[in-house]
C-alpha cells in the first residue's frame, strides 16, 4: 500500500514534460526557371529532400534555423524566427572580453 501511495504522489508532483524542436528556413531553387521559394519546416535540407522529394531541376538549400519550444502536434504552426540582431561593430562590451589594466 505504501508503494502505491509513494508512486501516486511521485506522479502527481512530477513536472510535466517539456518539448522543443528545431525549425528550418529552406530555399528551394528551380535552376531551369530561375524561381525560388522559401519554406519553414521541421526537416533540415537533407531530410526535406528525402521525405518530400524535389521536381527535376530543383535543389534545396539551408538558409537558417532556430529553436522552438512546445510541440507541433495537431498541425500547430511552426514558431516564427527570432528577430535579427544588428551586425556587431567595434569592440565587444561583454565584461568577459574587457582587458585588465595593471598598475
């Protein structure tokens, strides 16, 4: 009886599982027509080609990826990419990168 109570207590107090996945922005280029389209997928460029296949003359390229939290069950949309950071200019201001001066 104690084992059952202990097991039930453990199940009730345990934290729920968290899911995460990687999203990819891919570019599909048709070399014969010169057209290109960008798509969001949970497949990388190699998996996408193997799963969906490509039309003759098409190639798929990896453009960028990011992490999404949650899951894609019930055909939920893929999370949007994070905002782009401005390009770094000058010296970094992170405290780890500061030079020490000796007196």
